[in-house]
C-alpha cells in the first residue's frame, strides 16, 4: 500500500470515528477509537435483533401458509 | 417424543446475519424453511406482511398497512407508539414474483434508501437477502453514531426505550 493510499485509508477510518490520530513532529500515531467500534457493534446488533424478531414472526406466518397450501391439496404444482 | 408447548410453528430457528457491506450498505440474510413462492406471498400481501413486519415484542401498533405491490406502486405503513405516530412509505421499483423486490424508503431526512430483497430457493428452503442502500455515506455513517436517517433513528429510540428495562448503556 502506498503512503497516499494509507493516508486515505486512515482518513476514512478517522471520519467514521473508528480511529483517532495524533501528529507529533513527523510521526502520526493512530489509535483505535474503541468507542466508535463499540457504537458500530451496538448499532449492528440492534439492527440484527430487529430483523431476527421480524423473521421469527415471519416463520409463523409462513408455516401457516404452508399448512394451508397442503390442506388445499396443492392446487398448483409448478 | 418432542412436545413443544410454545409454538409448533417454529421447529428450528435459522440465524439472522447482519453485515455492513460498505459505507452505504447493510445486508441482512436469513433462511426461511419454505419455498420462495410462500415466502414471497408473506412479503407482498399486506394482510400477511403486517403480521410479521412489526415484531410483537417491540410494542408498536401498526395502524395501517397499504401495499400496492407492482412496479411504480406505493406502500405506506403507519405506526403508533404511545402518543406519537410515524409513517414509513415509498415506491416499488422492481417486482419479480417469487424472486426479487426492490422498493424505496422515502421517509428519511437524508434522501431515499433503497431496499432490495431477493428470494433464493434451494431444496425447499429460501435464502432471504435484504440489502439496504443508503443515499449517502453520511446517512449510514451517522447511523453508527447519533444522527441516523429519521426512520431508523425513531426506531432506534424506540428500541432503546423498550430495551432500557433489560439493559443499561
């Protein structure tokens, strides 16, 4: 990876709050922004929980549809 | 013999996986134990869709659910939570029976989010892939901190308030 590429990469991470950087003299030090990562993980987890709950309800609806289809004697086989 | 008291309707629970694919995209995958035409029906008939889209455990009341599932058709969901109500609405961009649905989410502050759902049947089961593409990097980036798109933020607040009894942050 080129230095320019690296800078760009770190810049994106920094913008997303995943790392923080500090420049001392010629050296720029990066630190993992743990907070950003935790927030990101928490956000993803909430997203996942919503969808998992949704899909659990979807399962119930779908099972009902399957039963109905069966008792209708598979009117359509395609 | 295995006797299930809770619900015989869910013999096995499949895993829900959420991945952030890029700065603008989130993808949710889940297998459903039914053929694609059955799953598709549950996504496209309002009277079925409304039964599962708002999980009971989230304490939301779905006041109305209108879906005109065809290309260019609109949908509108109205929810009530305590004193306030909120609306989710948009337009269907693609409708391919038993296979693919694409719609816009037009209620957000940041512009349209586009949701693509694919139904991929294999051996009687259907792999669902729900792909959300946000209008900008900022719209989703901000989603991981404070300022998510309006709809998600409201949802998020809601989840936080509902979840606060069980966990504290």
